[in-house]
C-alpha cells in the first residue's frame, strides 16, 4: 500500500467511527503530515483521493471539511477517476481467475486505441474478478508486450497494476474512460451469471504512462446491480 493510501485509510476510518464529524473542519495538511510522519504532498494526495470518493470537500480559503459517508455511495462502488486497481480498492476480498492469456497481434481498431503498429505483439487478457469468491467483474484487457515485459499468469492472478508500478517502475500519466450500458455477451452469460436480457455496465478505458505511451486498452463489465461509478463535484466559487 502506498503512503498516501495508508493515510487515506486512517482518515477514512476516523470519518466512519465519528472521530471526524460531518460538516467539521479537518486538521490542516501540516498538522496531518506531522501526525502521520509523512510529507504534505502525501497528505494532499490522500485528501484528494478522499474528496474524489465524496468523504471530504475543500472550501477555498477555509480548508478541508468532512462531508461524511454519502448514502448514495455503495460499498463496492468506485470513483470514476480512481487509478487504483480493483485489489487495491477492495483488498483481500478480491481474487482473480484467468480465462484467457495469450500473445497475439492487434486488429486495426486496437492499433488505433493503443497507438501501435499491426506488427507489434500484445497480450490479450480475459480475467474474472471475484469478490468474496463470487463473480463480480469480467475484464478484457490488451497491453503491448514491449511495455509490460515478462507478464505471467501468476501476476494476473494477483495485481497487474502492482506489477507495473512496483516491478517495472512505470507510472501512469492518465486515463480516458467511457461508461456504457450494454447487453450481455457470451462471457457475461457464462462467467457473471447474466441472462440474455440482463443489463451490463461497461467501463471502457485507455491508460497511458507518464511519458505518453498507451499501455492498456480494456473493457470491464459487471451486472447492472453489482457496481456503480461515482463522480463528486464541488463548487469552489
């Protein structure tokens, strides 16, 4: 777990146990940095994350206030802009089953999404993510072999993002995400327990590295009632 994630978890716990009451001012960043023995940058990242999931809000010139646990936020929901992988978000409740893992050559459409040539090999990965040992999300991912060398099935059963960040020392620069409603396909029916007419929520994304190379194109699909994606907007005027 990264330092800012650990700080965020401690603050989150205090919000949930009532130590930090809703509509009250949070200690300032310097005080929190001193208490947790981390830098102000680490505290800022932690507060930014907690704001993104709707637990805090910043008031210009005044500081950071506790918003509390918004009732609209489900236990398994995710902020649209979250960069953590599923295992980082939900911990040991998450496990993975590899359905398909092979090296192939990209289609013209995939070349356009990953900004690569048709001669460049990519990993094709299909994983079933389980939550508390129950089918939760099915992920269809493509990554250039050149950017993610030596990827293995052992890594896929754990966390790809952890491998990319910690083993390969690659940082993400950003992501574009599109959320769609869709009909169930054969994988949804077989692995998620969907029916032909079951609505599916799909998050399609392209992730790029800090130096601007597209490292992943993926589609993550779940049953309509299993997981939602949230956005928090605050008015700084």
